[in-house]
């Protein structure tokens, strides 16, 4: 499995988890507000400070985004491009979002795929306060109760990254959901399987899912060789397979630092995280007490 070497000291804790409650809502994001302001208004409406979401349809104008990029200096192992500011209406295909707090203010991490006014299919990292909603966007949102994603300095990567933190009431809803951040060089599928196994979870859905991988290996044998990527999960689940083992089935879309778009199901055990990956696990079944997986 590939690896990335970041410039700072490696933290022994590679997976950060916090139990949480979840409240689901499917809501329209109406024209006239920036992406961050629109989603922050939804947090306020549902009395939450964090959520994960998937977005579909609609459009932005104006719109600003970054691409993944090689780092110009040794201060970072990887970096992001300069500003891209396409002219005209940008039509959103799909995106994944983590909404949380930075310096006690709402902030978000959003990767997606869209088409510009000329019809070019593109992807990258949306600049949340410079993407103005011009056509209604459909948002499926899972609001965290008793936990929040908060931007925290990462000495290892020299970035500031979302981490799940315990906050307030609502985590003990009896359903076993948890927020998770996976750090560099952990295989994404294996991390999800191990976390579910430790909790006795035998079936679960992945909610949200935004991050990066060291290139990508797909289940069908395709490989993305450019190693700097920005990724979001289109659909994910964890369940028991025919061999009675937990298996994560994670379908992603991504853009690499050469501008290539790729989609497919991740090959288990061969997709290390590049910088970070944030998501929420919502269980649907557990191992009965006293039995072993």
C-alpha cells in the first residue's frame, strides 16, 4: 500500500471518534446565499453546530474552487492550487460536505463535481464563502447531536483539519452512531471495518464523507496514479459478507492533481488516506450480546 510522508511528527492516534446522535432532513438550499451561509442557517434551524451532507443539482454563480496540487515548498507534503473562478453558471452534479466550526464560526469542507458554463465536467474543493447559490440545491443532511466537527491544528500535516469533539447533549440516543476522522496512511475501508467491529456493528451506512487519498485503487482494477486527490463518498455501507467478515463498500468520486476525474468502488486494503477523511457512521444492526463476529 502506498504511503505519504508529512513534514511534522506522526501522532499515534490515527482514527478520532466521538459518539453522536443524528437527525436527518432533506432540505432545499435556496438561491441568494453563499453555500456556507445557507448551510449555517440549516444548522441553526435544527439546533446543531455540525452536520454531514450530500448535495445534488442546482448551481452557483459566482463560484470559486481549488484543485489538489503538489506542494511548492517542503512545509507541506501536498497542497492546493490557486483560485479557479469560472465565468457564468456552474451546475452542480454532486458534492459531499462536512459542516462544523472554525474559530467559533460555521465552516465547511466540500468536495464535488460540476459542469461549467461551457459544459466541461470538473471537480475540486469548493470555497464555501465564495460560492453563491444561483439555482436551488437539494441537500440531504445528517445533523450531529452531542458532537461537533471542529477545525484543529495538525502538526503532522501543517494544516488545520476537522476533528470530531464531544459537545453538549444528545450523543446517547441508543443507536450507536459516531463521527470519525481518519488520518494519513490509514486504509479507509479497513479503518471503517475495524471501528465497526470494535463496536459490535454488523451493518451500517456511511453518511457524508469528504477527504483525500494517496492516488486510488478501484475494485475493478483501475488505478489513479497521480497521488494528490480530493475525494467525496457517493455512497457507502458496511455489512457482513459471504465469508462472515465485515466489508466496507465505498463508492467515491474524485479529482486528481492532473485534473482527471474518476469514480468507482474502492479496493479494500489499498487506499490510504492522504491528509484526512471525515464522515459519520450510522449503524442499522449489531452483534448480539455474548456473540463474536
